[in-house]
């Protein structure tokens, strides 16, 4: 069946009976919730599978079996891990952090530890968030009202706020998405 592609070129659609957007044969895959950072172990009935040879992870969180093998269709829930008829996937959830994100998280943790250590420093979580002006021995100190910062999605810690503003300048609550029923997203391998 002829059609015009996104690039404006005429193409002939394949009538090979494709079951998914990327393969004429059905892929054996399992959906893993959340963004998959990496897979630590796949245990199929006591056999540890090798990443890249026996499985891979395609975005968004699809664990794909390789080598013509299939994932088990039934799980023995009463059996311990590694017993015949069981499948266990151990993976870490999340996204890879860059150096700026690591610096921001480090600054936030240091800030919280300093305030919760009992030293009573003015910057930690023991500080009174409602006090905006302090006068003592002829010195006036005026602090920014942190409730205004919190309402903006900021913390009051320079490194953290700079990172937040660089990755989310529009202060969106979740990533924007655009869907088109005419275009299929290409399959992308994310691990290994």
C-alpha cells in the first residue's frame, strides 16, 4: 500500500504481517515500570542471563529477550527466587545524573545535615523559616522569605536553585509530550 512518509517521499508499505513497529516477528518483552537506569540481574529459573547477549532494555522500559528465546508466560509466585518457573528482574529506577545534578544534590544534603546536626547554625532546618528580619547589637539582618521561594519550586540554596532553573526553566510539573497517531516512535535501546 503506497503512502507519503514524514519526509514527503512516496513509499510502499510492507504487507509482511508486522506485529510491532520494528519487527515482522513478535518480540518477547516485559514492561518494567519507571525509567530503567540499569539492570543488575535477570534470573530466569536459576539461570543468570547475560546483558546484550540474552536481553536488552529498549525505551521506555521494555526488557527484550534476544536470541530467539521467549520470556516465561507463567510465574510460580509461591516459589523462591531462582526456583524453576520463576523470573526475577533486579534493576535500578531513575535517570543518569550529570555533574551539575550531583553538585546540586550534594549541596542540598550538606545543607540538611548541617541543620540537623544540632550545631544550631542559621542555615539548616533548625532555622526559623518565619523570621525575615533580625536585629541584634546594632546589626540588622534581613532574610528572604523562604515561603515565596518554596511556592516557586525553589529551595533557597544557590547551587540547587541554579540547577533546577537550568533543567526546568518553565517550572513545569512534568515533561511535555506531543502525540501523533500518524507517527510511530522508533525503538531505542537504553541498556546495555
